[in-house]
């Protein structure tokens, strides 16, 4: 985990810090080659310097993982980029999806499916 991200999170004193840390560990341990930084006011994960997963931590009622293809608008694919995560993902276009978590228990219960989503997302957006 990136120390700069840890320091920025320390300064926030976020009420869902345990959930943030669990998601950080899960994401970074799922796919080799991911880099963590702090962007858009939360932890962000890049693959080959391309933004792919961003953690939305405000407002502090829940934590959202936003699966995307970067900040630039790209042509929409005809179908959703991945088929995994039917129960966890809310789609905002065929190339952008959101998974929301309100508790550590919710993250732990969905760990296997979330790992599959992360792996599939990185595989199709590299």
C-alpha cells in the first residue's frame, strides 16, 4: 500500500476507515501490477498508468468502488465490459460500474465476487 495514501487517509479520520483499509488490501492483492495513489479525494488504482478503479469515500456514509476506463470520455462499448458482479455492480454505462459498501461485514461477505470483478475489470481494460 502506498504510504502517501495512508498518510492522507490518516489526516481524514474517516469513520469507515476499517472498510477503506479492507478494500485497499483486497484490490492490491487481487491483481499484480496495480499502483495506488490518491486522486479525486480518495484511493485510486492504476494499471500501466491508466486509472481503472477509484474509491469514493465521501460522503462518509458508505464506500463506493467506481470501475471506469479513466477520466476521458471514450466511445461506449456495445455491451457491459464484464459479466461478473451482477449482485454487486450498479452500471452507469457499459464501461462504468459502481459497487457500494456500508460495512466491513458486507465487504467480507462479498470478497470472492469482488475479487473476480477487480480481476475481470483489469483484464478487459488493460
